């Protein structure tokens, strides 16, 4: 990682990031600065006051503490032993607000990326930040297609006091490579999880692999709505979407996806196999016995390690 900041820029940056700013936020900002990104921080005029706003990328980034935002099934999220109902209420209100804010921002045309505190722990930090850069590149390509670079004027009109620039933001990879925002359902019924096997697909690396069912989020839909629609269309199955479990960005050879995987529940096991080849209900402890699609594998692994509650 090259540090492209001049001493003056660094001073400005350090002055700016003191105060209400938390350590994980600083980490992400420093990384983005060094990679040449230009952004604004703590943007109060937008819903939820995004921690980082990359206008050129139409992207708002939130860096969420796992406790305050109730990161589902996260080792860093444990309710205190006393005043349980007080904390539970407080965190549930925060979660509801997060969902509402995400939707408001999406309605305003922003992409929303949430980075969790636990994803910035030393072991996984670089992977998370690399995946963030890649996602931003893909968002840029998706928004701009072949039309080239027109965002400069847009940014000039917004040159508020909080905007800081660090060098050129050169896109590393201009090859056409579609980016999709998808959702997946981790459907639980009586302590077992529904694992769907795909049939033969266009790409050898997804053929006959297991996955959590779901699909693409359409414009104007919330992730939850997209998931319910997809599961209904694909499987004629009505599920309840409970909470976000984790988000994975994976680069396949021909496309990249950012997949939000939600914990879901179902009243029964009555669905129709329309698009898939086969399925299995398995306890989380046996998920590693299946051959998962690469994007789904980290989700299966996290479920196996953390268990389901
Ligand atoms: Zn977490």
C-alpha cells in the first residue's frame, strides 16, 4: 500500500478525524486515502450521516460497531448480563434505524456499503479493505459503463469543507466485468438449514455447486423485498426475512457479486424445486460436507463456526 499523502494533507486529515471518530473508521479512511480516493466524512445532510461518502462512486459507507448495531451472530456482539431488556431494546431500535436509513439512501440513488468492526480485525482487515476497493471499482464501472469519466464537475459543486483529495484515483481494472448486488436466504427450519444445489450453469465454476437461494436486487426494491420475491419465484416458498447475517463480495472470473445473506425462517418445508437441481436440509455443523459455490462458501463456513441460534 503506497501512502500518497503530503505532510499538509496528512495534517489536515489528522485534524479532521479527531473527535467523534472511532478507530475502525480511521482505518478505512486511511486505506481509501492511500488508494487515492476522494471523499467526505460524517455527511449530516444525508440520512444516517454516512461515515464516508464517495460521491463519484455514488456510495455511502457506514462503519458499524458490532455491539451498537447488533451484528447478528457476531462474536463481538454479546448483550450485557444486566439490564438485558434495556440493551436489547436500544440495539433493536438501532437496527431498525439502520434498515430505514439504508433504504432512504438507496431511494436517493446511493449505493450503501456497511463494514462491520469485526471485519476490520487484524486477521481479516486486508481482505475486507481489498474487497471494498474492488466493490467500489465495480460500482464505478456499473454506473458509468463506457461513457467515460464525467464525475469531476459533479464533485466541484460539492467542494464543502470536509472534502479532501488524495492524488489520482486511477481505476485499476477497466475490463468489462459485470457487478451484481444479490441477496441470499439462509433458511432455517427446526435447526436445519436449506442448502440448494444448482444444475448445469453457463459457468463451470457454479455448475452443480451448493448455494443459499436468492437473486438480484431490482431497482427500487429493498434487499428484504428482493429476497422474498426471489424465493417466491424460484421455489414458490414463503419465508420470513429475519436479519442480515453477513455480506460477501466475490469476484468470479466473469462477474462480481456483492451478496447480502439474510437469516430467514420458514413455517414448513413445502416448496417447489423450479430452478435448482437438488436440495438438502442440514444442521450447521455439517455444512462443510457440501461443495459450495465460492461466494457462498464463506457464509457456510461462518454458519458452521458460529452455529445458528
Ligand atoms: Zn461483527
